[in-house]
């Protein structure tokens, strides 16, 4: 199967989209592509399509392929990231009211982890900027949208029946053994740029790492796992879809408030977060209750939110070591580490591990 941009020819696209039922007698006459996005775990291209006859079929779509970097590709294969995303679009996305791109074609070779996704082009919607952060109003849109992911599958038997959604105990053990060395590498690589907050929070986390990684964190739902501004599309046009969510390579069964804490901790500056975070989380909790989630009170929600603040620091430490290194990536991981560390310290997140 193809897994590089030069394989996305008019002939291949005609066969693929014909097999998926999008094309009938039409053929794609010409295709041009341009790289989009800033992701390091895969390649994303916008395809401009022309057909051999007048049609109402899409004039553009987005193709997602494995990363060109062998480091990133090997990490994705090891973690099952590409398979997760393909399966999410095939099995979970249709059951959610959350806005995600429509899928025109999805294929993966499980042994090699080669894959291709052809997705709806949501332009003029554009991604947020993880480095710049967002306003409290945008944060509210993003956090409220998480109710549409978490509530429908809260305790749903579907979550337990899909083996690929369940965290692999072997991976948990692998992370427990690997993360301390990644933390050492992180501190060495960014030594001159690390704040005291990052050093202190990191030391707190890694002193309690086993309790954090191996705790029973139910109730569980499906979580995105990397819910941040770079993976959210915002449509500026009047009447457009306010937000759509992409990049499902880290989706899994997990504690819902991890997504909430991860977004708020990364997306807002520290000063703005301190002012609005409780309101954002209370509104999210109210949304869960309105959507039918029961036996999950505010105190438990806030406790889980505090505990969820560690997820961003773990992501910054791990991902910076396991994907291709870039200048923007270094800036992003340092920014994330700084914001998430201060977040965890502000909320005594180490106490939430011990509770």
C-alpha cells in the first residue's frame, strides 16, 4: 500500500475513492498537494482535485500519512498510534456528536503500520496556535466540546468491548521503566531553559510515578489524549462550525478530566487560567450532568481535574524524546512543560496522586 505523498496519484485516488463508494463513474483527472499542519507524528497534505466531468464531489480533501521521520514512525508503530486513529474514525467517530472530519477512505497495514486516511477538508477552519495560547472565550468553546466526547461513552459497553481502546498493561510497565530516563534526557537537553517550576514539578511527579501511572482512575470514557490547540480547528466564518477535533492517534479509554486539565493547562497563560479555570470546569461538569452522567459529583470532578494536570508534563517529557526534533517542537515542549508544571503546583496535583 502507499504511505508517502508521491503515491497519492490521480490513478490511486480514483481506485481508493471508488472502492470506498465516493466515486461512481467519475475519475480524478488531476491532483496537486501541499503540506499543512505542524504535527511531528504524521504527514498531512491538502489535496486539490479535479475530475473528468462536472461533479459536486469535493474539490479538496486532506490526506494523512505516516511521518517521514523514521524516529517518529517507529514511535507511532510501537505505541499503535496510527492504528488508533484509523480505528477511531471507523468505529467511534460515527457515535459521537463531536465534530470530526468525515472519512472518505481509511486503510492500514497492521504489521508495518503504513496507513492512509483521506478526510474532509474543513477549510477555512484553521488550527489554534499552541505557542500563542488562546482567550478564555475560545477555551470555553474547547472545554464545552469535550462533553460531546466524554458523556456519550461514559461507562458505555462499547468502550470495554474494543480492545484497542484499552490501555495495554505492558505499555504502562514500559512507561514506568522508561519515563525516568526520558526525564533525565529532558533536563539535560533543555537545561539552560528549564524554569524552577518545571524542575520542582517534575521531581514531585517522578517521586510518585508508580502511584500516578498504575492507579485506578475510573470512571472512564474515551479520551482524546492530546487535546490541545494545534489539534483543534476553528472556523471564523459566520455560521461555520465553531470547532472541530482532529489527530486521534492518542485516543484511548481513560479518565475524562485528563483531557480537560491538559487543554486548560496548555491553552491558557497562567494568569488567565487562574482566573477562569474553576468556572470552565464547573461548566464542563454541568454539561456532563445535563448529558446524563450520574454518580459523579463536583468534588470528585475537581479531584480528577487536579490529578489530570500531570498529563501535560508527561506528554512534554515523553514526546520531546520520541519524535523528530524540530525548532518549533522544542519551543512547544518547553512552553507546555512550563505551563503544565505551574498548573500542577498551583493545584497541589501531587496531593491528588496520594489521595
